[in-house]
C-alpha cells in the first residue's frame, strides 16, 4: 500500500512538473508573440508618422509657393490698375480712334494683362 501511495505521489509530482513546464513554455511563447506584434505595430506607426511628415512638408511647400504666386499676381494686378487711367488718357489724346471701345494703348495694356507680349 505504501509503495502504491508513493508511486502515485511520484507520478502526480512528475505530471505536475510536466504541466507547469508546459504552461511556462506557453506563457513564454505568448509573451514572445505579444512582443513581436507590438514591435510590428510600432514599426507601422513609425512608417505612418514618416508618411504624415512627408505630406505635411509637401503641403507646407505648396502653400508657400501658392502664397508667393498670389503675391506676384496681386502686384501685377495693382500695377495694371495704376496703368489703366494712363492708357485711357493716351487713347483720348490720340484723337479717340478706338475699335470696340479700346484704343491702341488700352489694347496694349489689355494684351499685356492677358500675358501676351506688347
């Protein structure tokens, strides 16, 4: 009886140790998988942040170019606005020979405003 009880306890202890070892291995595997998933997520997050910064820099550059172009166009429009009275005065001084309401100087100013050479 004592031998049977001892062998039962020995078998129970052995099975318990094997089960605990198996459980520890599963926990270690789970921790390794969780760490790998976290690292993968961090890498994707860093990649997304890099892309976001790239597009932010692109948008900043485009905004700067747009502001510069707008400023140039506003300056050109202001200059043309200042030249309109002069062109009308020159047309009137030339005797008023106008075609469709535009004299030679007005027509020259109009063509320049549209981007054509004088």
